[in-house]
C-alpha cells in the first residue's frame, strides 16, 4: 500500500490485490490509521518523511517531515531495525510506478 499525493495533499491510496496494483481515490479525505509502526512506514514509502533518509532508500520526496520515523523509533518507543529499513526500501520498489 502507498499513499497517493497531489502536491502535499493525500488524495487516495495505491494497493496491490491479486497481483494487480489499483489506485483508489478519496472522495474527501484519507485517514491513516495503520498503527505506531505501519503509519510512519506508509508515510515514508509514500514520500513523506526526512528527505535525506527517503532519498537514500530511492524514494521520491513528496514532503519533508523530519519527525516521521525519526531515529527509527515508533510512537510506542520500540525501535525499527536496519533489517526492517531494508525491507522498507525493498517494498517501496514495488510501488514506485
């Protein structure tokens, strides 16, 4: 899954179902409620986060938001391992079309 942006406004989501990528447009707004780890992950995969970190993963920057995924820590204080960061980059490859 990836968030779709028009400028810096989220206008829908991109999902993969049965091996097919589909775009779903929002009628009004997108509410991101994927939990303490997956919400920052989705934001980062979608290009919202610390620009330097996103670029190092090959992700196009939509908006510089330094607090997203800061220090690899989630809101509950758990850490995101380097292995998870590599998986984030690998997963991002599938949705950069």
